[in-house]
């Protein structure tokens, strides 16, 4: 074997050791995602196949900084900047299942954050409209969702307290930040038969995940249990 060929083989070996191939990384992420769905979501009572499939299809690591990739499929929130977090996978699945999606819905999300919850919804429903109040996160998530090919998600930079009236009414409204009351404009933009879900409470450490169904013009309220979300900002804090 000549010296040139020997050097080329040695270089190829060292490169493979130093820089693991992307396909290998992809396999690790897929295995971790499958483990997350089986152990942290399905085993805890989430059984809607549409939700489970969406949680398996959406690559959570692509919604956080690369420095967080090794934690992306752990069942806990992760920081995404500007004091915000990507929600715990189980809570994302719980909220998604709770609103009983069939697939033809138009959904409004308040608090885009990383875009992960919007992506989960977009895997299931017809259209997702999502609002982010923090400009830095808005610019980042708009680029991310476009790059990932989500054509059924529209993102708006605004205060979610007021909803998105021009696209209402909505079949489902999902609020992914806590508030001490339900914004009246959101209730007004909820379609008859629609569902609204929100972490409701006045502390930053504990809220009740609250589901509201609109039936014959009345709002039927049900509490689903304790959660901890970052607080909603903007107009909601002036009330």
C-alpha cells in the first residue's frame, strides 16, 4: 500500500472518529424520541394515536439550542432564551389530547415559544395560528418553522391576549403560558362547540390546567390538574 493511500485511509478514520456521522446521530435521536413517547407519555395514560404519532414525528431537539440536544428527549422543560422554556413533553401531549382533536380543526395557540407545541398541533390539524409576544423568539421561530416545512402554521408577533380575530372563530384555543384569568377576547373567538385550554392561576410555581368547552353559548369549565408554566405577559398583567 503506498504512502498516499495510507494517509488518506488514516485521515478518513480519524475524521469518522472525531465527527460522528449525522445518520448515527439521527438514529440516537429517534431511539430517544421513541423511548420518550413510550415511557413518559404513553405509559402515563396518553392513548390518542394521533397525539402519540405527532409526538414521535416531531423532532424536539430541533426546537432547542444544539447545546441542549443531549437533554431534548428528557421529560422536563428546557430554556429557549428570554426567560422562556419549551414545555415538558408529557404536558404537551396532555394538553393536545385534552382538546380532543379530530384533524379538521383551526387552532389558535397563544405563546409560540420554540414552536414545538405548534408543530405537534400542525401534525394533526388543518391550520394553526400562533402568536408570540417576544420579538426575538418570534423571529427565531418563524424562521425555524419555515425551514422545517410547516406550511399550515402562521406565526404573528403580537400580544396573544387579544387573540387573532381576523382568522376566528377557532375550534380550539391553546394558551401555553399561565394567567390569573381567561382573556375575554379569547372566549369571544371560540367557536360554538370549541375548546379552550389554559394554565390558570396567580403563582409562577403552580396553576390548574383548565379546559373550557363552549356549549350553547355557555362555558363549561373542568380542571385537569396542577402544572407549572411561565407567566403570560402583556395586557393580561394589567387586569
